[in-house]
């Protein structure tokens, strides 16, 4: 019965809530709402979500070493406070800069979808930080490349360890150069932490670029994961091969029509609204409704924001193999790529940056047992913060109205210690 219920949940997730799995539309298509019934924020891209709250927004583009063009969003200062300086390792004053990286199927929008006193990016801006919001290849702000388009299957031949090799380093380098600083503070949520940990194995020198890292719902190990999609982990490589052979490489990219549809279905006037809450629950863990129900239509219009099937495959490999490791292509290809039949382990001890871990008991993705294994293996954990709320789940780190008190103020204290 448990397995049947999980299968039902997965079926609802993919076929009821996410009607479109691919798209040729990019971020520029998500501009103006067509229907007056939609929430006015529904189809606003991240820069406009920032501006509508009264903050300045900048759009920057970064080109990775392998040709992907990523859109970064910046809140350079707050209209409510003055910028604050810090002292660099040469004893000189420089701005306080923070870079925030989203999770799988997310985007920069997730950190500004709340009131200014509740959304992480606005809280940091009001505290005097120069705030940068990253986007990785494959989401709606990462659908450009110098030579290929998303219609080319090669565009989607990447996983999160590819992003750790190219995307995060390129963005951090750009942020440091543009802001004129030697070091930045880093905040990641879920896969935003996974890529950071992997990056330090590939580019250990980047440890010197980061003052401190705040890891919300950190993910390196996932074998205690409760989310229903985990039941697919034993057969994930077969699914990946089948989808690759059929050219189905893009996963859950929104279109204007699907965003409008989902937003409409989740509005307070629609009888299907409880299904939207149910989907959020099975993704992140049962909730006591910490997220404002009136803003759920806006959330589902922006999230999921798209990625590659290979990225999801790689996360499920962590569930299956109980190891923090590079992408598993199978024994033959692994030997060609890595020189071994199994993918290499990624060592958390490669992270020498001070790390604050922020986790919750009710998280179905970053299970507390997995988080504590991650904490034990990281070399420099300076904060190990358990969220003091029994129903706080994986997605509450992004959108909960009480996240400011339960999580963000503690993150701000951590950042201030190292700035």
C-alpha cells in the first residue's frame, strides 16, 4: 500500500501538476500576464519581481568556459539602508557581497517571492549587502549558448557536477570582478550546496574566493530521502538511457501557457487548489502551511524552472548508491571518462571555507540523518543549526513566512561574523 501511494503521488506530480515537460520559450517570454484573474506577480521575471517591491535590479550575463550564457540578477543596494563595508585580507575596505544559488528546478526568483521583510534576498539587501542571484544552465535564465540552442540534444548533456565545474566558478569570478572584491559570502539551498561542495573538489583554489558559506538544507548524501520520487532510484540509469535514446533530455521547463495554467489552477477560487498544496507537501515534506496560500499561484508559475533529465538522474544516483559522487555513466563509459568503472567519490573535506548548516526535521529531501553525515565530513562547520519548528520542510527554506525568524536571521548573524 505504501508503494502504491508513492506511485500515485509521483503520477499526480508529473501528469496533473506539470503539463509541459519542454519548451522552446525563454525567460523573455515570461513577461506580461494575459489574464486579469492572475496574481499581478505571476509572470514577472526575477528583475521585475525585485523592482515591484521597490528595489533596484540589474541583469548581467556570464559566459561559461564551455559556452553557456547565464543570466545573473543583482540587487546592488537597498532603498531602506546604506551599503556596509568589510575589511579584505589586504586590510582594505570593500563592499559586503553575497552570492545566492538556487536548487534543482529552481531559479533566482525563489529568493524574492515574498514580502521584503520575509524574502532572503531583500533581507540581505536591507542589511547592507550587495546581493547577487545565480542561475545555472538549463533553467529559464540559462537557455542560451554561443553555438547551440536548446533544440540541440547536446545542449542538455549536463548534470550538476558539470555546473560545479563551469557555471558556479564563472558566476563567482564575474561577481568578484564586477563588485571589486576579493571574497564573497555564499548561500546555497539544496542542490545549490551540492554544486558548491563538488566545485571545491574540482577547483580547490576557489575556497579562497569565499568568506563563509551558509548551507540551507545541504545535500551531499540522500539515501535517507523520503520524497516519493526516490523510489525511481534503483532504475534511474535505465530511465536515463531510454530518455536519451528518445531525445527527451529537457525536464519541466515552464512556458507562458503552462505558468498561467498552473497559477490559475492554484488560485483561491479554484477547487483544485488543495492539489497544489499536496504537490508542495510531497516534494518537500508535510507542512503546517508555513507558505502564504495566496502566493502559491505565483510560486508555481516560476517553479519548476527547468533543468536537464541528467541532473535529476544524478541526484537519484546519490539515493541509489549512498555515495557523494560524480555522474555515473555506467561501467564502460565511466572507465573512458574517469579511468575507473565506478564514478569517483567527491570529498567534503575539500571544502575548507567556514560552513553554517541549516536543516530541519521535517525535510523529505535533506533528511537530518544525511545532513549530519555531511556535517561530520565537512572540514570546517562553524554553525549546525536545527530549525526550531516541527513542520518546517525543504521548500519552507525558500518561501515560508516564518523563515526570516527561523533561518534567515541566523544566516545573517553567520555572515556578519565573517564580514
